[in-house]
C-alpha cells in the first residue's frame, strides 16, 4: 500500500526538490495534499507535482486529509511547531534539518514523538551525498588507522533571507554548522563530544554570526576542527579525516574524493577520484527513498530526533563558548 503524503512548506526546497522526488516514487507514495501560507505557491505545487488538494493553513490539512506521513520544509523557527502538530495528529514526520532552533526545541519534538509513538526523520541530506557515503565506508574499514583528527568546512556568500537573522533560527552556525557537525558525529560513530571552544565574528548589521571556527574534543581524545563562513562567493564544503595510517578528503559539490592509506595497496600513493558528472539531486533522491522504505518496513529511522539533538548540543555550546570566550563542557 502506498504511503499517503502531505507537505507543509511549498518554497524552493519542498516544492522543487522533495516534491519532485516524491512525485517520481509513484509505486511507493500517494501525494495527497500540500500547504503553504502563499496560496499561489501551494496551488502551483499541487498542480506541478500531483497533490490532490492544497491548503493555506496546514492545520486544516492535518484535520481534513487522510494522511500517513508529512514532510515539513519551513524556515528553522517554524519547524518545531509544525513538526509537533504533525506528530500530535498521529502522523509520521519528515522534518528538514535542523528540526528547530536549539536543543530545547528538539527535546519538545522528542517528547511528542514518544507520546504519540510516531516516527521522526530529520533531513540531514549530506549523509546521502555519494562522496560522503564513500568516505564513511572507507573510514569504517579503518583505512586511516587510528583516527586522530577530523576537519570540516562549509561556506558560501552572505545569507540573505530569513536565514540571516538569529531570531528566525538563522546564522552560519545554524545554517552551515549543523550540517558539518552532523557529518562529523555520523562519521565518528559512538564517540561522544565532551568540550567545545568557538570563536565567532558577528555581522554588525544583521546581528548574526558571520564566520565561526570551533573545536570539539571527543571522549577518546579525537579532535574536530570546524569552520563556517559567509564571505566566500564560491561554495566550499569539505570533510577530511586524518589517522595514523592515512587520510580521506571529500569535497562537495564537486564530489572529488582524495585518499591515501598505508594499509591499502591501491591507495599507497595519493589517489584522487573525480566523478564525470556529479548529480546535485542524487543525495535527496537517496534520502527520500530511505525514509519511505523505512516507513514501509516499519524500521528505525536512519536519521532520527536524537541525532538532531546531538547536533544542537554542540551548536548551542558553540554559541555559548563564543559569547563567554572560553570552552564549554558538554
């Protein structure tokens, strides 16, 4: 039986990425209804992607439509309230990253998830990026030996809409930093962060964080260094892992992978893998298929609310560290 899907948020991401992918999953899903405060956007999304009905008010959609699960793709400050409403309506939830604006909001989602016995998946799409998936697989095979350090960097031009304002859940740490922190925690597995130390440059006009660099100390001594910036015209997104026997570096959106390992004969010398035609949408396609398959099989969500909470514990500590001018213990 097809999963009956609703959508809250018909902006660029919900409409042009996620709905497009769901529309092409005809054998697995039925697109029932979508909603957006901009009625024209909701109506055109329904027409373009095959939703049967459209709404301005998502509460009306939740009350009137026969749904199994809902996708929430809204600005950060609206994710928690919409996500809780979906769960309280007795529906499974896919909520875009980072699922709220701080750890307290994620805890509210977790409480609703427990009370309703429904599932939550959080859209940290970069885990499904083919280059990052390959980095993770190589790391898990221990080709770098004992891990020592991991570095992540993400940057691009100045944020210019709601995502530039702290009160809307914006700023570089919440926009770019959450992605990098999630990947670091995912790559390192069961290791636990215990301390965060952050330095931040603030935008004097917007009042939000413009550039940040911070370190994370893990319980086994591994350190992570993470930097985010709003002052580069070109997008840079890099993860690099260093170990006693090698290193792995993944870049996005180029999908270039650099590998060197004294443990693997094929990688004794520095090796660069360059894809012929990297597909920007592929990670979203893999992500949404993984979510729907998990619903159909009734298994644990691949990226859950606890993952979102762990990310925000680090990000919240980074903000506190930047303000206090000293490390923050977790």
